[in-house]
């Protein structure tokens, strides 16, 4: 949905594609859409003894499957088959269970059996398509398989809006936004009162960065159903990425208030609080979730992250090491290594910090901040050559901006490679000749190449800096003192008395207590006889 790494890593989608419960009752289906799984369970259980029993068992199993309770899901699908041995939809359910376990061969056997029982049933076909769409570690082949079944579903029933929604999701997974939008539009054509269809359009517009259309789509979903919580969630996230943080938080809070009060809902709210930099609020929500779900992966991750952001590195280290001890190392994401590296740095473990920042870069090589953090870590350890190497690596991978040239130039300065530093800063002045600070940085590099000020290498750059600051003495006070001090000394050495006095007087004007300027002016103003007596 976004290129913001924190969102991508911390906010899991709470509302996966809803199953096509074509015959199971609108209220149960709606509760699933809203993420109200306890409510959905109650609705489906109330239908177990009526004419919708077949689909009610399937609905119950599907809710448990979404809650990652595979055994309970299998129980209800089997109960559905026990009540109706010819049930095609519950045979699909057993296939979904095997798919969740990673057993594709077993899943496809169940799907084949379901097809024999109900190959003309659009609901069955759509549910098989959804199974491929939601498969763990789904591949392009899975998404194409899903589309194959969903196309058959709409051929059987041209008014199966849910199948079109699922088809849109599958096309979106394949990166085919055009076909995805066509599918969502078909769903709206069939049922223009469907808030979920408008939500999907909004999500697609968001992914293509058409934020105005996305906002309108989310608002349309809310207009159709003011209690449709997912639309508030996505609209809040949209406001967040637009930088409208107050609006984002208030909108997202509406989502929380409307949603079922579960650890999953609170976990998502904690994630959103983290995104909006309310780290105290994040910590409170995280701790509440962990009371009932002590092994919640995302919350344990956020616990460590929040402690670091709150300036509590020791607590952050303890929380991060606890988190790392409880998760599969293969499931770690780039930000885990990034935060662990930063936490280790704050706990005076530079070698391990560097190791983890390198791992973060390996997983997310396009994130510039990781290179900056790693280079800064090397610089703090006075390994300036390695800092230079990191900045060069970043430029090779991601290209260079003036900010990159600044950082690289500074690294060269710290490595005492002043010619390289000047060469790097020059790239900034070439691209932006009126950028005053770049001339100041060049002056400093040139000054170090001419430590006795014999050649005056820094002179033209300090003069250019003074010219470009255009009389804004208060804003550039410190730097102007530096520039005039250099020039005053340079002209003193050259015997250019008036120019020397001019620049030392300027230093004195900028800083009346500057003893160096006082001493210099007193020396310059001595009479020849006074200098001789000395």
C-alpha cells in the first residue's frame, strides 16, 4: 500500500479477503469483513441447525482458519461433512486447511473432490480460488490458479460480486492494476451498495498513489455503511502518509472504536500509534496486548522499538533479545536488524551493532538511512575509511544527492583525506553554485590542505561564503566568524593591513568578546617602534 517501511513492516492487514459465503447469511459474512471474528462465530453457530447449516459449518471453519486455529477449522469442516457427506464447500474447507499447513498436494486432492461434488456451484469455485489467493507464501502460479477458478465462478454466476472482488485481489497481487480495477468495477456494477468494493478501489488507488481518488473511495464506503471499520483504517493510514497526523489518528481511532476489542485490534492500534510517533501510547497498548498474548510477534517487536525511541536503551536491549529468542530467525525483517543495531550502539556494543546494520542493508539495500547509520557507527569508532566505503557503496547502489556528497565529504575530512573531501564538496558547488554552506565546506577542506595559510587556498571559498550569506549575520554568525577569522589572518600574513583590519573588525562586531580579534587588532595597530621594542 505504501513505500513507508514502518507501515510495511509493522501494520499487518487485519482484513484479509473475505470468503465468498454466498449462502451463509449476510450478517456472518459482514462480521468477517469487519474482522469481528467472535461475532461471526456466534452468527454461524446460530445457523448450525437450520437450512444454512452446510455453509455455517464452512463459515465457522473459515473464521477459525483466519484466526490461525487450524485444528478448530478442520473440526468444523469435518462436522459439516458429517452432517452432509456430499458437502462440496466443506471439502473446499479441508483443502484450505491443508493449504494452510503447506500441503499443496493434499489441498488439491480435496479441491478436486469438491469440484466433483459441486463443479457447477459458483460459491465452491470462488472459494477454491480464494484458497490459492490466500495460500502461505503464495506464488505467481498460485495467483494465476486463483484467477482461473474465479473466472469459472463468474461464468457460472455473472452476479457473483464476491468472486469479482477476489479476482481483483489476485490481479493486484500480480501487479496488474488495470485488470484489478476492472474486476472491482464489475463488483460495483453488480452491487454498487457494497462498501467493500469501494474499499478495494480505494486500496488500489492508494497503491498507485492516486490519493485523491483513494480518499473519495474510502469516504464512499463509509457513506454506504458508517460502521464499516476497515474503511476508517485505510483512510486513517492514507492521512498518515499525507502527513495529516492529527486527522490520521482521529480517523484510525474510529476504526478501533468500531472494531471488536481483541488483541489483534489493539495490536494494530499500537502499530498505528508507533507510526505517528506516540511512543508512550504505543508502549501502553503493547503492554496490554502482551498481557493476553505474551508471544505476539509484532507486539514484542514494537516493545523493543518503543523503548529505544523513548530513550531507554537498556530496556530496549532486554526486550529485543527476548523478541529475538522467540521468533524464527528466518522471519526477521530489515527493521529488526536496524533497530537491534541501533540498540546495540546505544549499549556500547559497536561490533555487534555494525554486524546487524550490515544485515539490515542486505535485506533492504534501497533504504538510504541504513547506510547513514552504518557509516556513522564506523565514524564513532574512528574507522573513517570504512565510513567512506559505506557512503561510496550507498552511492553506487542508489545514486548520489547533495546530501550524500555532504556525508561523504565529511567522512573524507574525518579520514584526513582533504583532497578527496574538497573534490566531493565541489560536486555540490558545481550543481548548486549559490549554496553557501558548500563553499564553507570547501574552504575547510582547502584550509587543511594549506595548514600554514601560505597559499590562501581557502580564501576564495570563504569570500564566496560571505558574499552568498548576503548580510544575514545573525543566521550565519558562527560561520561568518570562522570565515572572517581566516581572511583576517591571511591578509595579516600578506601584509595587507586594511583588509586584515576589515575582517578582524568584522569578527569583533559579530562577537564583541572575541579575544582573538582583540589581540589581532592590537597587533596590527601597533606602531613600528612598539613592534621593534617587542
